[in-house]
C-alpha cells in the first residue's frame, strides 16, 4: 500500500449454469464448452466483499484496485467483463490448452503466476469452494504457494484497514472474528454478501474494457507443473448418482413377508 | 379426446353438497366470499355436460372456478352450484402449422406454472395423443424453445381462468393479453350443448352473430353496440364490427359457457432477455422517460412502474424482515422506478437498447449510474423478487391493519387510458388522493398506461373514501377514453364501474347477448352486470 492504493485480487471460476453437465469419458473431468457458464456463486460473494471494501475506502477518499483473475476457456473473458461491469477495475484470464485438466494444485500454480503478473497484491479473495468441484482447496493452497496467512470461510467483513483484515469466519458450532496482517488470502462463504448488479454505466464501460489474456508461456509456466501433466490427482471415475425407486406389494403370512423382505435386501447387497 | 364408447356420466354422483370442509371454494384471491349449495369437480367435458344438463332443468345458477386466483371475485359463487375445473388439467394435443408454429391444446385446469415448466423442459404429457400430435411433439423437441407469453404475476393461475378474464401480465406490453394467443376452444353451454370455435372460422356480420352448436342448433345474437376503448381493456364483452366469434368468449368472465378445451398459440422464446431498472428523482421524470422509452425501444417486452411510496415500503421491508433482507436496495433519493424488460435476438441488439435507455435517462436528467442491469439468471431472479415483493408487502401491511379494523381491505385500481393521457391520469390520481388525504402506493404496467393504484386504508373512513375515489376515477377514466378494468376483469367487484363506463343501455345489450347463449341466466351470475339485468331479459329491453 505504498502509494495508498489497496490492491485486492479476486479469483473467480466459470462454472456450469445448471446441474446438467457433460463429463469427458477419457479424463473424467467436466466438459467446459462455455454453454451457459456463470461465475461460481461463492466467488461472486468474494467479489462483492472486495467491491464493498472499495466503496468504503472511496467514501474516505482512498483508492482501491480490484482485479479479477481466472483460469479458464477463452469465453470466460465475457464473465470477467461482467465483473468489470459490476465494479472490478481490471481482469486477467489465463487461458491455454496446456492449462486444461488441472487439479487444484496445478490450478493454484497457474493462478499464482497470474497474481504475480498483477504486481503487488494486498489481499487475495477466493470463494470458499466452487459449486462444481466442491474441493475448497484453492484458497488455502494459494496461501501456501504465496506463503501468506489465510482465513477460510469468511462470513462477513469486520474491517479492512491499513495493513490488516478483520473478518468473521465460520468455526465448528459458531463464528469467530480473526485478524490477519496483509498481505493475506481469504476464502469467502456464499452468504457473506450478495453481488451487486451492474449499472448501465458499468455495462457500457465494460464493453470497451480490455481483459488481459495470458497463455502458459506468457505466464512463464513450466508445462510439467500445469494442466493435466502437472496434476498429481487422478479422477478415476465420476458419475451422477442415479435415483431409482420402485414399490412392490408383499402379501402372504408374516413369515412369507419377512422372507420376501430378506430376499429384497439380499438382492440389493 | 374421450374414448367414443365411454358411458355418459350421471350427474347425480358428481354434484355434492358444498359442506364446511369445502368452504375454501366459496372464496377466491379477491378475498370476498359467496354462498352456494352444491359443488362439482368434473374431470372431462362429458361430465361437465352431464352436470350442466342436470342443473339446467331447474335453472340452478352455476359459478365456474379454476384456480381461484382472480382479483375481481369472478369465481366467488352467487348461490346455486360451484363447478370447479381444477381436475380438468390434461394436455390434449399439439399441432404444428405450415409456418412451423406450434399450437398446444389443454384442458382449462392446466396451471400456468406447470405449462411453463413443461415447455421449458420440453416434457409435455402425451398420454392418449393421436399420431399427428405425437409427431408434432417430436418436432418440438428439436425446434427452438417455445413459450407461452401471457405472464400474470400469479403463476398458479389456470389457463381456463386466464382465458375467461382475458388475463395479462407485464409482458402484455409486447405480446398483448390472452386473446391473440387463444386460437380455438370448446365451450359447453348452460343446457349442455357445445360450441366448438376456431379463430378465423366464424365472424359476425356487422354486429350480428350466427353460431351453430355441435348438435346443429342455430343460435343468433345481436352484439352490443358500444365502441371499446383504444387501450388495454378487460372490461365487459369484446365487441366490434365483423368480429371473430371466438373473441366474444375470451374475456366473458364465465357468463356465456364453460370452457373445456383451449388451444394456445406458442411463441419462440427470446434468445436474450435482460432486465433494466431505472430510477428517477420525480414521478414526472419517470413519466417523461416512459414516453421516450416507448418511442425508442422496439424490443421492450415490459415497461413496469413503482412509485416512491412503493419504493419506501420495500426499503422498510428490507430493513425489518429477514425474508426480504436480500432485496436489492433502491438508490437513495429515488422517488420512482421504471423497469424495462428487453427481449432481443442477440446480445448486440440488447446492448444497443441499453445505450438507448442511457440516452433517455440523459434526456430526462436522470442517472445511468444508479441503475440495475440483470443479464444473468441470478440477477433476473433478484429483479423478479423485487417486483413481486411490492404487492406482497402491501398485502402484509393491509393484513396487519385488518387486525385492528377487520372492515378494511386493500383497494387496488386496474384502469388504463390511451397513451396520450398518461400524464393526465397520473395527475388525476395524485390530486384526488391528496385531496382525500389517503395513503397509497402505485405500481404496474406503465407501458400500457395501466397503473395499479393501491389505497392503503388506515380505518373504515379511509376505506369508504377510497371506494368513493375509485368511483370518481371510473368516470374520469371513461372520459379520457380509458378502461375501468384493464386486466383483472370485471367479475363481481367492478360491475359498478362497468355501468359507469358503458351505461345501463349497453349493459342491457350485454345481458341480451348473454341470454341468447344462456337463456335462464345461470352462468356466472353477478359477473359483469347486476343480475337484475337478466330478469325477464326483455323487461330491460
């Protein structure tokens, strides 16, 4: 915060807009074809927290820069432009076939390269988890990669002042207020904030805004440490549990009925 | 589509006493209550016919009900029998014409929300459909998504009720009311005979109409001679020279027959839907903006309004109720809001419209920063929550006041005027409300100059003054060339206004037209006009 500007980077992920997703039969990962993708709702809350901090600081005349950064397919740029329409200052998209198939570790490495590209960052905000992967690993892994303190499951912001973040976080059976020195990483719960809608001015301004696009070599990535090649996790199989139900009437004596039930249970095993 | 060999149902088993456990069927969403001795829940046209034949012998009054979501008490019984059609809720068939358009035939009890859900999922129940319908259904699966455009706020409304009152909704600004989307129907008359009507097949000659029932009976009737207002209108029978016969039935408030089958024209769903909420420091700016938006936006599907009092109610709800805490917060100082829904072929067209809206805001001295643009499903839902929270909050407020004084209830207007009278009618509302010292909140379909001005009575005196005010508005709106009911229908609550709008002589003409189809005046008694207009028929003539 040397020049007085607080720089917040918000990591966002494009997720399918519906639960009707296609899986790649080879890699067992979600096919991301950009059809009706939305910003992960947890990341949307993280963005709103960042914009709220910027608003509060603007009211006292101090500047804030809110960058959004994502690793995704090229069409993710339109989601990042939508983040700019809602108030983000700038956006960076890491996109390359070499990034595809990444697990959380390889994703973290790519995002860390993106954050490095943004220059000095005071606060990195992520959604607590993504609604498609549900791992909740990216934020803490990023903190590890960047060697920064990390608060997880932020339910609300108490204060973001010079050099420190105070936040209410979820703990077993309740919440607690924690304070972290900046720079830091925090992951945000969905209920922490509701992302504002863009204004007409925001939508029109975002149309002319540039989303910086970086491929793997531009980001300086080691091909062995990103994408499928850099992912120690292997998804062996993933599937949508099939819901089946049926009913059968069982008659006869109590003994016969008990035998029929035992038979059904046996067949289910 | 009943099997031909099905036995003729016997009415005796279908008509039952309206006992205390069925009390709910004496009421509808208008919060008024009526009386009836018997009730039936027919499940087929044959059952409807059997019941009506049995009741016709004694001239028993019959009130037809659907989902009972109407706001004008059209479904509230007026003695006699209640015929509730909610169990006639089957999807009967699908047709595709040469131009590729789809037409879905349903029973009257099909609920709008179910219809929407099934069209969206392309999952229409097709049990018992013929080959042509099944072929059309297969084509629907591969065609661009289809929708049914009429969108009353209450999506639990049923198609029969929506047809009977010629329902509208926010998107009627673009798509009109039910009328243009109903292409065929079957109507069982009070004596059990049936009229099968298809748009384009039977037209009046001037104001004379000749109909033929499926049994071959000829019915001639003279249509009323009034001219309808040139604005959104759901007041009384639709009549004009050389009109299509089907249009007489749509919007007839259950007074001519019982709808048993309705064919709906489907519409391709728009590729891009964006919602834009704009805010103004004064009502005048909002009205000026509305006139400009109407002129400049070809792709607007809806133009909706919320006045400062409505915004204040939402601000209070947001702060005081957990259920409303996620409401978006209107900008400080906003005293009016105009919501525009854009339906466009692509995002570039929507963006061009957003630029036009920005231009309009500049022209009326308003701010493009303090606006909301909903482009995602989450944001569209947030705006819908905002819009629906207004009537819901007002109902809650009235319920609270009713606890102190049970005699009061909400008073909501439903009048519309031609475009050029928008400023005049709002000036009328504001001046007379201020003179009467009444609290109010106004919202609604400003694109059609159709505001629901809701009086929020604090006590019985306010309520009485409010009713008086509405009667005065009915006279003034009629002078402006407007309609006393633009979308809720006249039902039983607004028949006094209809008398103001058309005068007793035209009401007598309406009664005569009704009696040509329902000679004993059994159906929908008390709807549209007082039943004294029916007595003896000719006595009034």
